[in-house]
């Protein structure tokens, strides 16, 4: 199948400058977008073998909270509502009171940022060398996703991806040491 793409001048110039073929770039972007959509659509009834039980519960709660489509605000709500996961336990340590985290009900968002946040959660877990996706990785994914309501809410409270990632690594290292 052939699809014609019209790019803004600044993107076309950047592609010319680095010599990347548009077709390869578009194909990769489309693959990522499809993977995000599949991830989000599969969640309500999916087995999700790589997700921890707390992360699965948080995702279920996010779906139950969503009015039409799942947003990053719903994902954050699911983490907070589950209440016992590492992400929620780290928030006060990072200077964020979980009780103050609510997204504005007048703000709308499509499913794109939520799907991207879950894909980023997977990337964060992989980058940390973890073979599972926990609530802490979902928190990192929410912070890494630049367009989501939840990430904006967390960043407005002073939380950064680097700080949260450092706290996750330290907490898990402490947990591993305590178990050993």
C-alpha cells in the first residue's frame, strides 16, 4: 500500500539534512502507534503476564474510572486507588502528597498519551533490567510521556523523571538487599 505524506517544511528540512528516508521513518512511527493502540485495547481483559498484580489492579481501576477512553489521568487514578504499590509509596518521599493528585475534570485527552505512557513504562522497565512491569514503571511512563495530563500534574508538583527513576532504583535496591 502506498500512502502520500505531506510534511511541514521544518520536518522535511530536518529529514533532508540527516538523510533519513521518509518511508522508513513513517513506517517506524506507524509501527509504534499501532503497538500503542494494541497495548491499550488489550488491557481490559488481557492476561498481561509481565505486569505485577498491583499494576494489573491499577490498570483495571483506571479502566473502571475512565468515562469514555482511558487517559493518563485515569492511569494515575488507578495507581493511587490501588494504594499499596511502590509508585504510591514513593510519592511522599519525592515530596508529592498522593491525596493532592487529581486531574482537572474539564481537561480532556485522547488515548494516545495513555498508550504512549504504557509503552514508555515497558521501556523504563527494560532499561532498568527488569523482566516485569510494575506500578513504579507506570509512574515513570506517565512522567516520560510529555503530552499526558498525569505527567503534567506530577511535573507541576516538582517531580521529574530522573528523580523518580533514581528513587525507584534506590527503593528496589533496598528491597533486594533486605530480602538477601
